[in-house]
C-alpha cells in the first residue's frame, strides 16, 4: 500500500494504521514523521551516516568515543547530564550506538514533553559542549566498555574475524576504543583537544 506520491511515496502494510510523512528540511536533513494514535509515548531517532569505518588510522574508536561525548551538554543547555535527567524525569529513556557506517542517537518520552525533549536533543548536533572533565570520564567509560568486551566470546570471535580480514579494508579496524595514551589540554580559546592511541592485542 502506497502513501504519498512522487519521491515521497512510502509503502506500508494494509494493516498498518499509522500515518507517515517524509520531509526534507532546509538544511537537507531528511525526516520521516510517523503518527500513531495508539502509542502512549513519542520517540525520536537521529541517524548519522558516519561510523567506525571512518575512524582515522591511529584513532580507532573515535566514532564510538564521540557518540559518548555528544550526550553531555550543549551551549543552550550547559548543565552536564541535564538532557538525560529531563528525559528520565518525563517517563522516557535515551541511548545511542555506533556501527561500521552509522551512528544512531535516540530517545522516547511522554508525548506532552516531546517539544522540549527534542530541542534538548537537537542542541547536541548544533552546538555541543565537550569539557575537559567530560572528555576524561568518557575515555575511561569507553575503555571500561572495551575491558568488559574482552570477556565476551562473541566480541572475541568478532575481533578474530577482523584480525584475519584484509588490512586494506576498514573492517580490519579495532572499533571500540581503548585508553592507552591520552593528552588533553586547553588552548587560548578553551577548546579541549584529546589524542588517543588505540590498538588491540590478542
């Protein structure tokens, strides 16, 4: 069953009672709007077409690290963790994940709080704040996640497959991130610069 026309045509099941609309914003961002009168919450997902395959050589894990860093604060909402606190206090949850070619950020929230929740969420992509303290904490968090993964047979098998793959293909990269060396300093504009060097040892 088709909904809409032209390039905005959306196909859905005949039993699907939800309404769909695809729009393109002035900044070329594509959005899919879904209306479901039977749901008790609203939800938002933002997908960025950059993932671990885009990590520079010597900075493996950078995409995953930046995924962690975006949720701290923004210029409009500078209090750290205020976004997560707002979402949770209004019946919602929030998370994110990094894959080979995508990074996805999402949340759900009580419908009457969607507008402010969406504004808080959007500010991370407009003017995020990345303080030196948050930088250090998240490098530790990424490293802790890596240490946890070392005990997982699934992750170990995945890393073995990557290790055996062609070194010329981005799949070969170590993607999680590991804190082996860290430098953080502020320049005259108070911009935090972080350099991490990561590798994986069997």
